[in-house]
């Protein structure tokens, strides 16, 4: 398992990165999906954890992640869409999550948990829902390694991208500078990724736009090419 320093430098070096969202994979054939992803050039896996309480859907938790960990050495970027994430932190670290992102809306205040995640040697991420303003997250960006901007309501894959959230990506990039890893999650596709990259995002979570395609490798490569050519300054 990578420590925080290694994970952070790996994440920064792989930008722009396409992060397949395992929510959309075929769970009936997980082993095969992991083999395909490993050979597809995916630089990391995005693991969507849902508790049926913070969001109106259930996905999977540490037991499944622990089994996935035995099948791949790709970095794990866990997106916890759960209430009371502090309570479950130990479990997600134990099963091998090298970046852990929780929601600002799920905690009374995020600072202590961000600091605890870092203290434990894990990349600390903060996520915000589409309706949460940037100003609510801004005071905490200094304590974040990764800022995840939701571009759909959390809970389900396959939803339509909400372009209004892009201003939060731009604001975060100008407030925090180049080191902050900014991830965008929900509805990222060939037609929306260019705008995300132009706004300053550098990790692009992709569920449907990878798993609904017949060839994961070319889907990831095409998305990444668009992100590269759309980056500010290109
Ligand atoms: C939604 C999840 C996303 C989602 C992405 O709550 O956080 O990661 O599965 O799937 P698509 O790319 O299909 O929107
Ligand atoms: Zn996600």
C-alpha cells in the first residue's frame, strides 16, 4: 500500500487521470473487470461507497474492497458517500484505500477528519454536492490533498452532467494553486470532459463513459486525449 507521499506524487504525475468508477462495473464478473482495467491503462480505481442513508442507494463497503485489493495493485481512491465517515475510517484504511474522500455535508466540521486522514498516512479528500457552494469548502482546502466536485447528485451512475458546478472547479484551482488534486465526478463523458479540463480539473471519474463502452482501453485513452488537449494553456 502506498503511503501518502507516494500516493500524492503518483496522483500528481498521472494528471490528467481518468478514474474508472467501479459502481458501473459488472459485479457478477469482478475478476474479469479488474483484469480488463489493469490492462486498459487505468491509472487508479474510484471506489464509490454508499450507505443508503447519506445517499438513497447502497453499493459496497470494506469487505468488497478488501477482496478487490487482492486482485490489483492499482491505487484506490475511495469516495465515501456515507454518514459519519469518521466512524468507519479505520476500516477503509485497513483494506487498502490510499486516498479517502468524504463529504462536507456528512460531517459537522471536516477539519479534524481531514487532519486525521493525513496523520494516518492517507491522501485526504473533501467532496461537495452540486448544491453546496464553493464558499462552504474554501476554508478547508489548505487541509485537503484532493477536492472532489460532484457534477451529479451523488447516489447513482449514468446521470446527466450539471455544468453549473464547473465554476467551483475554477474557483478551487485559483484559490489553491496547482498542487491540489481536483476531481470531478458524475456524467463525465467525451462531450463534457473538455469543459472540465478547461475549468482546471485533473482527475476525471468515469463510470458510464468507460463501462458502457466495448473497449475500456480506447475509451480511457480517448477521454484522456480530450482532457490533455483541453487543459488551460493548450
Ligand atoms: C455517483 C458516483 C459516481 C458515478 C459516476 O454518486 O459518485 O462516481 O458512479 O458514474 P457516471 O460516470 O456514469 O456518472
Ligand atoms: Zn464517486
